[in-house]
């Protein structure tokens, strides 16, 4: 189950991960730290694709979006993911990492449209591919986009980067006796009603036999340890 080095992975990175201690927006030092973690994986020769959220950007306009039509708000959120994708691409380039942004929404002057064969070619060439704008449809989260793109590109695993270092038996902030699951099966997650991803994304991963690892992006070298198959985070499997 562990002790397996993955060759192609899909990293799901929330927009909030880029905020650091700020209330919204992009914290430059935080995005640079995340980029350093990504670099450690690229140096292993791993093919890496990233789906990024937009909650950090959208949070700044959320008060004005109250009462807004849901589809309109979702499209605004998709635009926020494109902003984050461009910021991450720029940060990766600062470290000498060649990255391409592909968007599910067409904004040709800024980013490439999502084209699966081209994304696969980029990965084979050693480039990082950042998928922006979710699925391109309202009412679907970037979790679902991660599951969908992961299945489309033939990723071996979806890595969900969070603020906590795995899935626990209880809230570790409230219960000091809570223990981290090293691994847990999809069915047990459903029975225990553990929120790993939204229901659509989780069902897609299960149906496609696509494992998920939940880990902390803020823990030094955690991403690398997950990729090389060490006991890091929590592995959700069949």
C-alpha cells in the first residue's frame, strides 16, 4: 500500500493554501514555500499536474456576493482559480520549473484552453500542468475538477493538500486522543461520514479506482514523502 513511488500524480491545492496568515489574497512567502515543496517532487522525475482552487481570491469579494445567483458566483470563483494558477506558474518559473496553465474557460490572451492530448504531452516533456477554472461548469467544485482531470490524464493518485496532516478519528484540535488513520478504504469513509472531498469528487475517484492521499502542504517534505510512498498523510483506497 505504501512503499510505492508514483510516476504521475494530480495535486489538488486549495486557494486558501496560498493565503498564509492573511485573511485573503496570495501571500508571497507562502506560495514560494509551496513551490519549494513542488520542486522536491519535480527533481524526482515525477510528472505533476495541479488543480488549484480560488477561495482565497473570492473571499475578498464574498461579502458583496451575498444573495448573488449561484451560477454567477461560481463563474467568479473560476476566474479566481485562473488568477491563482498564473501566480503559481510565475512562482514555479522563478525556480526554473517549466509550467503551463490550461483553463476550462477560454481566455486565449492569458491562458491556454484545456486540451487533454496537449496536457499529456506537456507532462511527458516534464512540464508541470496547472488546470484552472475547475470543470468549466457552475455547481461543481475544484475537488470534482481534481478527480476528473486526474482520471483523464491517467494519474496514479490524487494528492489533496490541506492544513492538517491526514484524516483523524476525531477533531485533533478538540480531542487530544484523536489518532491519524494511516490508510482507510472508500467504503469506511462513507460509513464513518468523513469529509474527504465533496460527494461527486469522492464517488468519481472511487469509481475510477483512483486513490486519494490527504496530507499537509505546510509540513516540510510531506509532498515528497507521499510521492515516494512513505507513511505520510492518510491514504484512501479501495
